[in-house]
C-alpha cells in the first residue's frame, strides 16, 4: 500500500514539473489571480523569486524577455525561480503564445485572470499598472526590489547575485 502512495506522489510531482517546464510547448497559459501569485511566491521560500509582469503589446517587455530567459538559465541551479505573468487579455492568447514559442522560457508562465485596477493595487500599492514590472524576493520571501520599467541582463544579474549571497 505504501508503495502505491509513494508511486502516486512521485507521479504527481513529475506532472507538476512537466507542466511548469513545458510552457513553450503549450497552446495556452493558465490564468492566475493575485492570491495565486502570492501563493507561488510563498511556496518558493528558500529561493530567490523574480516575479515579472509583461505584455506582448509592450515593446520594452518583448525586448527584455530574452534577458529573463538568460538570467533564469544562469541561476536556476543556484536557487532562482522566475515567475512571469502576462497582462494581455485572454483574447490575445495567440500573441502571447507566439512570443512564448519564440523565446522558449523554461520558467512558469501565467496570464492574469483580470487586469482591473484592484489587481495591480493588490500586488503592490506602488504599482501604477505600467509594464514591465519586476519584483524580486529574497530567500525568506521578503520583497527586496521593485523595478517599474525595463531591465537589462546586467541589471537582473546584479540583483539576483546580491540576493543569492
């Protein structure tokens, strides 16, 4: 009986890993709420979390996306988790997936379930709804960086390194 329970737990864990690592192979992204985002950040205590909000209609977002992929690739084995949330309308999923297929990120990707003003304020009161927005949490789950605007790889790299130490 214990072996069946263990096998079931292993199967579920594998499915979770596969669902998070194959975003580039999907045709849609799961929707997420503010509470879901907060839960993901909390579940990743012990890791540095880079929470990123973006949209396909935002040229700076598209320009910096390769840097997100690059920084995640460089630091995922050292404890970095990237969570990217698209602020596109669900009706724009085809545009979102076009960018995802082109960039091939291996970090978790979501689309916001709503883009009402209350969503932005519930994420952080300082957020004026502009994108891109990057929030970085240390290993204890404390917000350390709030960057409203585009970032370069060098800027992501500097912040990640300071939080991994």
